C-alpha cells in the first residue's frame, strides 16, 4: 500500500489493461441513464477508451511530478486514489443491485440516487488531483529524503 501512495501512477497505469479487459468481456454494448426527461446512451467501448485515456493522463501527471524531483502529498494521493477507485467500485456494485420488476420502482429510484451521489463525490474528488500536482510543483523535495 505504501508504494501505491508514494508512486500513485502505478495504480492508474496498471488499471488501464484491467479496465480494457473488463470492457471487452462485458456483455453490454451500451448503457443508458435517465436525467429528468433526457435519456443518455453511451457505448461501453467509448466509455472504456475515455476512462483509459483519463487514467493514462492522471498517471502521466503523477509520474512527471515525481520525475521532476518534486514532493506530492501522501494524504492527497491516498484520498484521490480512494475516491477514484472506491467510487468506481461502489458504483459498479450498486449497479448490479438494480431490479427489473416494476414493483421495485422506489428501490431503483433510491439506488439511482445513491449511484449519482457516489459519482458526484468521485467527480469532485478529482479536484484533489490538480491541487496535489500544483502543490507538488511548488514544494521542492528535501535533499535527505531521496
């Protein structure tokens, strides 16, 4: 765990092939979600490519800052990694609980609200990334901590 906090680019880069493999092995071609009167349909392949590119960019940013001999906050790394991967994992778990029966409408509404709330927290958690990168650029690494 310590190496992932000190080198957060490793978890983002190693998750890219896992995400791509998950996208290839999934049964669904697309998924849709409804916001008020608008129904959005997104292709799984497009979502997988987008997430992989974003994780590659995030990992590259962390790697560049560390290779530039700058110091990142371990707490901000931990919070960012937890919100990113924990949020994705929770959303995936909650999405598996959807019920098909019409009688379960209230349950699905509450579940949808929970998924949206977790997604919102995970998205706002991404603001930690630029804060950590900028503070890492400003702070210089101590000479003794190599």
